């Protein structure tokens, strides 16, 4: 576990929050109340750049409140029993508010419920662990993956008004994120848009190596795919050259953003006439909203008005609205240009 004490807040702010080379103290947000509180971030699995940047985003948000006395962190390392132990351990150490990324889903609900009933503020986010606010935890702050699917679907209709063949890739079999995204897609798209993948989506576990295998197999069966839809864009990069092996252009892609993906598009779109790109924000800032709720509940601040994180649309290679494709070649590929945390601060985190 790593401890970030209030004494080191200004040092952390200088290191992490740079604006024209100078750290500035912003106005205290309304969700920061008068009472002091300690907070903790608990990951079920923290071992990739997306999680590192998401954790740093939540930490940055917490430190906007002068009443936050410390910010602690624990990584469950993909081990459900360790994640449960971390939740209980933070409560036992006297931490006032816990923000929980419950990768293991309902398996962590008993621990969350026990800690909540002991008087702690507990805010699970992004992964639905079951239970109810006010009974099992303080508040659940989800993300509207249905909204992501609808945004992808509307863009697909713009570039393919007469329908087309779609390949939808998501993570583990049955994951709720992929199912909600598919619901959003089908809310918008008619029967003229045909999904060529096994229902409900092609399983990749969000693993680049498996994604490459799955996409290569799907392209061999369906070489005329019009659009690839994926909820983790950077995982596609190793697989996209498969189209060249079949003498095909990389098709249009609707996905989430990543610097590596933006730079790949910049480098390859001229040689791939069908390679259009549309992204929604990858969602690192979902953690900020969860942290706001936790701090507000623990310090007596004003509760945020938002209860669900809606990932904004980010890049559109066709209309350039709200943004053209973004590539920062001077930055690591593993940063996310849609995140509020600056590219420079993300790079520092990744390179630690």
C-alpha cells in the first residue's frame, strides 16, 4: 500500500498538477465539506496503464479538498481474496471513505456491506457489484456503457447509412460492459446492420494477444467487415495489420481512445482508404466522480449532481467534431488523451 499524507499534499500537487510550470490552488469545490476525512482507493487489479492513470485521476480529485488528510491505495492484483482483505484492512486501519473498483463483482459485496455497516463511507464504481445504495454501500457510481454504444451506433449510421457488416469485440464472456454497449448499439441500429461475430460479442478478455487471434480469425471468415467496434481501442493495434494480409483496407473503427491508437491512425490512414476512426473517452475520469461522492459523504460536502459517468465523445476522423484524431508522438502510447489528467503527468506515472 502507498500512503499519501496531507503533509505531502503540496509536494504531490507540484509534481502532479502543473500549469505553465506552476502549481495553483483552485477554489475549494462544493463537494468538499467542513469535516476532515481520510480516503482510500482500492483496485481489484491495478496492473496496467489505464488503472494507473485512473488511480492518479481519483487521487488528484481527492487532493482538491483541503479536508482530505490522507489518500491510500491498495491493488488486489487480480486476486479476489486479496481485494476482499484490502477492503477490510483499510476499514480496520480507520480510513473514513473507501472508493472501490470491484473487479470481482458480487464476490466483494459481503466485505463492502460489512465495512459500510461499520460506519464507513463506501463508494464502489464502474463495475456493478450488486446490492443497493443505503443498504450495502453509500453510493454506486456507474458508467453508462449503453450511452457509449448509442454514440458508436449513431456514427456508424452516418458513415454507412445503408447498413453494413459489423464486428463487435469486448472483454470476458458475459461482461456487463459489453452487454450494455451492445444494447446501446441495437437501440440505434436497424436490421440492415449485421453483426458477424458470435453473439453477443467476440470474446477478447481485453488482452492484445487474444484480440489479435480473434480478429485474425474473424477477418478470415468475413473479409468484408465494414466496421470494427471495440470497447478498448489500444488492444486492437497488434491485430489490425491482419487486413493487409488479406489485401484489405483496415475498416472503420468505433472504439475508446488511446494515444497509441491515435498515432496508429495518423501513420496508417493514408494507405487504408476505409480506415475512419471514432472514439469515446476511455473513462479514466469515472473515478473522479466516485471520489467526489466519497469525499462529500465523508466531509459533509454538497453531493455532486451527477450519479452516472457519461463518457464524452472524443475523436471523429470524418467530421473532426468534437475533435480530430489526436496523436502525441512525444508521449508514451499508453496515455489517454481524453483524460483530464495532463499528458505530461500521465507520462510521469507510466514511467515511474
